[in-house]
């Protein structure tokens, strides 16, 4: 078993620099995450992911991306089509539940076709947040619905579509980001409602999908649970809520620790995130000085966290035998994709 550390790293550009090669060989992240800055062409992305796997000696190395559809879609035309937002799929579901579920599954299955051929085997989808009236648009159209049961049902269909294509889903942002009245990329969000309301609304999709292998946290303070810490840094929320109440026993990764919702030294944050109960830390920016700080403070991935990671790596299995052209033609009956 190849040793690795309890973090997921971002990269600076479209190919690994000499410094990155030396650094990542020594610091061995559990996985990597790609953004638009890392994407130039299909061939280049495939070469980059192959290089990462050669460098780490891990054929099943998790390589993540946020490929939701709508405004959060790192791969874009002309490389892959523009896909509709979750809210557009939710609108179909509101009119015809069977059609909406099929559209959610198809879109995720098409994402898997796009991603796996490039060596990307983890998609940070489904978004299980349930927005409320007046909430910040940071979630907005990324959510399937304002009905938590519809979100759970459509999220399940999307997760199953990814898994059918051999791609690991990551549900986000546990235990719920839908009540945030600020953008956590810019500042810390606080939610002040009773626990009973959270259980009846925000937690519903996560409880329904608690059998999935991987989840991402929310940088949100829930006043009724831990007024001092956002979920990402809260032992109370990570252990008593996510593990015990929601019943999730898969791998918990933090949301990006370089988001402005979190403050303080990145090394301190990384260590505190692990200590609080996250299995792995996510650092996205790809800035070498900051990568060094994070890597210095995260431990080797071992114990129950390593067990969860090992399960996640093999959870998706091999893709099914779906015909890509047939599925794209079927999906076009719901949406006209722009190339």
C-alpha cells in the first residue's frame, strides 16, 4: 500500500512544474483537484492526469473536478458541451418526476463519459444543498429544488449516473449550505435556526444519501450546534451531526481551506480541520508557498480515515456498457446542449 498524506492539492497550471514534481513526490497528497487554469485541451488534460498517476505510482489516484453543469463547470466548450444547471433539471422533475430523474441520471452519466476519458475519476456532485428564500446565490441554480425530498431524489439519480460511468460522486456541502446569506468564497456564513428545522429541511438529502462514499463540508456556522466554529472546523458538527445524526461513515473532505470564509494561517487551519474530524483537507489554489504550509501540517492518511479512502477509491468500479451516442441523443430530447 502506497503511503499518502491526508490532503487533496490544487495545481498551478496546465502541466506540472519541476518544483511541483519534486514537491508532490515527497508530500504525496491523497488526491488532486483540477480547475479551469489546469485545462487547455483534451490531450493536455489526459497527459496531466497520466503524469500525476505516474508520479504517485497510484493507478487509482483520485483526481477531482467540479463538473456540475450550469455556472460551475470547469470543462467547457469546445472540449465538452455546456450542460444545464441543477435547477433546470429540477424544473423538469417538478413537471414530470420520471423525466426529471432520467435527466439527472443522464447528465451525470454524460459527465462520466467526459471525465473518465481524461483520467478524471471523481466529480464533486451532487449538490445536496436546499436553498431558502433570500439566501445568497452562491448555491442558487446549483440546487435541484427548494424541496429537500426532491433534492434527495435527484441527487441520488445523479450519484448513480456518475457511478454507472465509473466516476466517484462527492455530495456537498454537508450538513447544508442552502441557508447561507453570504458567499463563503468571500466571508463566513452563519445560520441561526433551531436544530429541529435543520433536521426537517437541510439535513434531509444528506441523511437520504448517507451510504455514498464521500462528502464535502460546508464553511458555515450553525449557531444552535457550535456558535464558535464552521462545520469544517467543528468536532461537534463533524462527529455528533455528520457521523451520528446524519449517519455518514464515508470519507469527509473539507471544502477549500483557502476560501475567505476561513481565516488564519493555512497550516494551522489544515491541522485543525483534521483534528476536528475531517479525513482529508482540500487546498485548491495551487500556490507553492501555501502548498508547503498545508503539507507540513497534515498527517499521513491512516487508520479509519485510510479505510474510508480505500473504499472511496474503488467504490465506482468499472463503467457500464452504455452507448455514449445513444445517451447524448436521449439527453438532447430534454436539453439542447451548446457546443
